[in-house]
C-alpha cells in the first residue's frame, strides 16, 4: 500500500491536466469463475489503484476538480463479515487514501448533475454498474463523451513513474529473481512444465504475492502466448519461461529466459541463443532518453537479421531484410511494451497510450504488433524482448508474409530443428543519462544459465 502523500500528489497532477473536470473511477469486482460465490481473486482496476492506493472491491473513487476526493465503499454488514471476516476500518482507509470515506449508497446523489468523466474498468459487469451510476453507456475499451480527456491525463501521469512506483517495480523484480532461481532448480528431463511453474510461484505465495500475468513456461516456445503446462520436458528441449511477480501494491515485472532442459545447449541452440542475446543487448543499448522506441525495435531486428544471414537461414542484405519485414518470419512480434501497474501498461487504453499522437501502427506483418512507439523519457520503464521462433503456421501460410519468403532458406532452417522458440527479456528504466537494466542480475546468457543449472545438479 502506497502512502496517502503519494496518491494525493498523483491526483493533483491528474486534476491539473484535466483543468478542473471531476471524474470517478471504479475499483471493479472479482469476476466469477463459474458461479457467483466462486470468484477469481480480486484485483482493483489499475487506474483506481494508481490514484487510490488501496484495493477495495466494489468501491469508487470520486475526484472533484479541486482535487478533493471521496472513497465510496459498500456496506459491510454482519452477514458479509461472517463469510469474509472483519471489513476494512474506515479510519484506516481514509488515512491511506487521503480521501473522505462515504457509504456507497451516497454515490448516486454525489454524481447527479456532476458530469463526471470516467474510464471503463475491466469486465463487463463493472462497466454496467458504472453505466447505471452515470446514466450513460460505459463499455470495455470504449471512451465515451469527454472520457478521452481523462484517458489522456492518466496516460501523461502514468507514463513516467514516481519513486513509489519504481520501488514497487523493484520489489516485483526482486521476487521474480527468486522465482527464476527456483525454476532453474526444478528443471529436470522427464518432469512436467507444471512442476517448474509450481516451483516458481512458491516464492511469491510465501510472500503473499501473485504473478502479474499468466506465466509462459513451455518447451513449445514458438507458441507466443502459451498458457498450458502439460508437456513433459525432455533432454534436448529448450524451456522458455516468461514470468513476472506483482508487488504488494500491484506493480508488475516481466522477465523471459530460455534454457536447456538437459543443462547444456547444443551447437545450434547456442548459436541462436547467442544471437537473441546480442539483439537484446543492441536493443537495450539503443534505449535512452529522446530515443524513439521504434528505433529500439529496429536495432534489435537488424542484429537478428545479420545473424540469421550469417547462419544461412536468411538470404540477402540485412538492412533490406529488415526494411521489407522478412525478419518477421522468425521474429514476428514487437520488441516490447510499457511496464507499470499493468504488465502491458495502460493497454486497456489501446494505442492512445502506446503510440504518441500522430503516430500509428505499421500495417506490415510483424511491425503491426509493436505495442509501443513513443519517444522515451526519464522515468519510463519498458521491456526489451527479442526472440526467434520457428512457427509452422507462419512458414506455411503465404498470406502472412508470402512476399518476403524468398529471403528464407528452408533447407538451412530445417537443420535448426533443435530450436522451437527462444526469447530473452529485461525490464529497462529510462534515466536522465541513459538506462538501467532492472533485471540483468537474473541469469541470462548461455554460460550463466548453464552454470546455474550445474549448481542445482541438472547436468550431474
């Protein structure tokens, strides 16, 4: 939980950017898993959490134009306490938020005739509840009326992190490092991917924390968002692990490493792994204040193209390959994204948050999945995550990238079947003079990973 002085300063900033317009934000409600009483764990809307600093299910934060705020909370009666325990103390909520705490029943009258702006909370049910309160449509992913003004103000406030936010991200990174150590220790030929997931989530559970997103832990690394964990790991497999803890205050981390299940990379795997690491280093080196994030993507893509030409997998000039988008046959996604209270920070606001005004997505295959294109500024945290993937669905479907297939040597690629997918990802804080790699201490290179696996006896 962040201090009231932190959220007061954030609210003052947003109010200043809005020019005195009032707004209301919903914390939201836990969605049911399969029936109402069996719900997923509650996690407040990130916009609400940013300005309230507390996570109270079913509550609303109303901020007036002068910065004064009221937190409207549900009525917690004896029946509620029977099932859920003692409700939050109202005095403690007031102290934590720097807001007046009022019964939720008073919110309709407080909103009447106010013309309050809002941002859609995650989930249809929470949007419908807010629609009834505001007497106007509120839909997931849709900015109605003047709500775009609030969206732009929140984007400007959340793009550059304050010290409290950075402390939360560092906390998340610290726990993530412990999780990766546990994951390396749990890697064994013959074990299920789920055993690595269980080992990695244990340090989080022990600290009362959770993950910032559904982890990707798979020997099928070519499946970019693979949330299944049922494969049995075999010697010769590469295990791609994309994992991030969430801090107590809701701040995310996001780290990817790829390591050999047997403890040793083959020659082909080592070459591809080294190439991805070189692209990662190039992308990180390119990041800094005043740099367009798209140029970070291009810097990493250029290294990948050069390396793939050297390996004989791609044919032609590396610069032309990147310009034409042929590298996307094997590196089909963008280089990364914003990181903050969301793992893809503010992605609920779409490209309004991810792209600078006047800039839009490239229509070409690969480039169109770049989630972020802004000029980097001190205080921003971004991920840099190049990868190489042999994805049959891309390679056999001419409509996806057929116009650049002449650059690909399928025979050379077939000799690289020991690789399915390799991705490496670090979290990068942009500073006034350059950048800080927040996650570099987590083993990443081939030698570091093999040494870590030696240390836990995988290769013995």
